[in-house]
C-alpha cells in the first residue's frame, strides 16, 4: 500500500519539489496552497501524513492543523517553517503535530521524519485493530448467566476491562 501524503505550502516551488521527491520515493502525493484547501483535502482524501507549512496566507498552518485534528484526531502532521523559533515549535506540537522541521530542510532529514511518522501511524492503526478484535473476542456482555455468583464475576470482569482500556 502506498502512503498518501498531503503537502501544504503557499510556495509553488516547494510544493513542486516535495511532490517530485515524494513520488520518486513511491508515495501518493496531493498538494494544497493554503489552509482552506488543505482542510478540504484532508477531509476528502484522508491522507496518512500531512506536511504543513506554518506560514500560510489566510488560515496559518497551526490553525489549519487544529481544524483538521478536530475533524480527524488521528491525523498526523509534520510542520514545516521558515521561522524556527521555540514558540512556533511549541505551538505546532500543541496543535497536534508529530514533528517539526525548519526551512531550508535537508531532504534526508525530511525523509527520515516521514518514515518515522508513517511507522507511528502504521503502529497506531495496528493497535486500534488489535484492540477492536480483542474487545469483540472478550465481550462479556454476550455471556448469558443464571447464577447470581457468576453474574457478579462477569460484572467485576467487565468493570476491570473498562478500567484497563481507559488506562491504555
């Protein structure tokens, strides 16, 4: 499966460079030039990863990511910026960015960040699938019990399972 990456930057040359480089690595790439377009594409295309410039016209990258994360909390993003301040890095992480890279960026460094982020995305999806399967297999609600003692055991088991899933 090819991963889909949404590249968002108002600079056409950066979008073009990212598009070519990522396609050469085997990724499916979609591009946007502003926050509004990025939000629409994130909702309709469900990318595996978003490369998002902070300094966008109109809705900046931080606000764009916040809006995308409201609609899809699982969305993963790497923020790209020319600013490179601690304040902007903190704002990016608070908005939900998985990583942060400063322009001009090294292509190898970006490729490493992309690979690491996509591996995290893959692992999160796998954990979610395994949790779902486990939940379906151990659903004590489907057990029919007549004995009052056995009903108490099932109730205790159900409460412990809920507490365990919340702690994860």
